[in-house]
């Protein structure tokens, strides 16, 4: 999507090893991501099931629909990754959390997800959004104190799920 290209550029500039995954070759290709270390045009579930995920891995989900976020989260939620971030509106985030919780994903696993993604600086453009996502990743890497967009929302959603309530 429109955030993936600037995010890959910003993350590469910040020193991250960048791997891009999309199931559409027209989006996952070297022309769009010339500086990425790896560009993979393949299915999300299959690729993430085989991809090496370590305690140093940062996973950022900026897919085109929450069904792809769900596929991807199912594959990474139990892995020992350092960071899981998912872009999305508050309603989209709630829908994904609720679905995964209904499937039996424990609340402590859902609490690992940074969603909506990024630090809170009221970013608007794709480039600005890429910067705040990378800033959140750097915050997690170094243990910084900047407020994430997800801090209050995630806690509220986890509490609602624990109490068996719906988003009101």
C-alpha cells in the first residue's frame, strides 16, 4: 500500500534489515523496494509459517484488509518476536482482537500487539506515518518512553475482552 514504500525506506535508513512480503507481485517487487534486503511475492500464511522469526524480529502488518492481518497474526502471535505492530482504525483493531480472542488467543498475547501503530504525533501523510511507525519500533528496541497510539486503546480493548463486553 501507500505506507509500505516510505516505511521500508525509513526502516532501512534507521538500520533495520527490511523484508517486504505481499501476495501480489505488482506490489512486492524490486522496482518498488530497491533498498529492501528481501522482497517476497507469496502468500502471507505460507510464508510466515516458514519465515525465521527471532527475538530480534520486528513484524509490521500494513496489509490491505483485516483478513490478511488475521492470517498473519495467527502465524506470528506465538513467536518470540520483539515487536508486532498492526495498522488500522480503532474499529478494525477491535474486530481483529475480538476475532482472535474468540478463537482462543489469550489476552496476554493480544496485549503484545501495537495497534493502531506508531507514536502519537498526529501524523497524516504516508511519509509521516512511516516515520512514527519506525519511531515506535526504535522505542521498543531501546526501551524508550514515547507514548504509542496503541497504549490506551490496547488496554481498553483487553479489558473489554476480559469482561466479555463489546465495543460501545
